[in-house]
C-alpha cells in the first residue's frame, strides 16, 4: 500500500511540474526591450499569449514606464486616465497574464505613447474545463501507461489535485 501511495504522489508531482513548465515568460521586445517606437516592430505578431504566461518589460528605469489601460485610453494615448489597470516603474517589470482577453499597455512618459511606445496583446485561455466537484473517495486505479501529453496546464493541475486528494484519503 505504501508503494501505491508513493506512485500516486509521484504522478501528482509530475503533473504539477508539467503545468508550471508550460507557462512562458515573454521578454517584451526581445533583446531590444521596451523602447521608443516599439509598436512599429510587430513584436507581438504571430505570438500566442496564454493565461499563466507573464510579460517581462525591460527598460531604463528613469526613461520609461509601463501602464495598462483599457481600449479607449490606449487608442487615445490618454496618459491622464484615472482608469489605469496597472502601472509599473522598475525597469524590470513582470506582468502576469491571468485572464483571457485583450490587454493594452503604453509608456506614460510624455510623448512616448504617441510615438509608438505601446503594445496590445490577446491572451487566450488554456481551454481547460473547470475542475469537477470532488467525487466520493474510492481507491485509485493502478497507474496507466496512457500518454498525458494531451493535458493542458489547467487539466494537469486539476488531475494533480485529485491525485493528491486520493493519496491523502488513504
């Protein structure tokens, strides 16, 4: 019975690590970083941003900022908005992508947004269905040799949680 628990715990750890490894950190602008006329680079073209990923904005701290705003403020480069969704100033800013949908960013230094220092991305969900309600605890079946590569990050976390719950129930 102890060996059975160890196998289940091992599988739970594997699923959890796999879900963490699937997240990407995107360095905005690649080696050029967050810079003037950024919007003209097409940096986001062809990239798929997913829930769980992060954006890393690298820039000289005293020269730029990162402000997250809504669509209208983005289109107008409205630096004076009271509707900021986020603001970062460190020069080494990590922004989590925690929900699907469009996200709009620009530099709030006077004139920078109007000169193209802005970014819009579309974040897609992981496609995982919500975790089902916990079922009554039953003995876990023997581990299968079926491949797990088809799991999305959300599904892997749900499976790992279910396996841990079963292990703890023994």
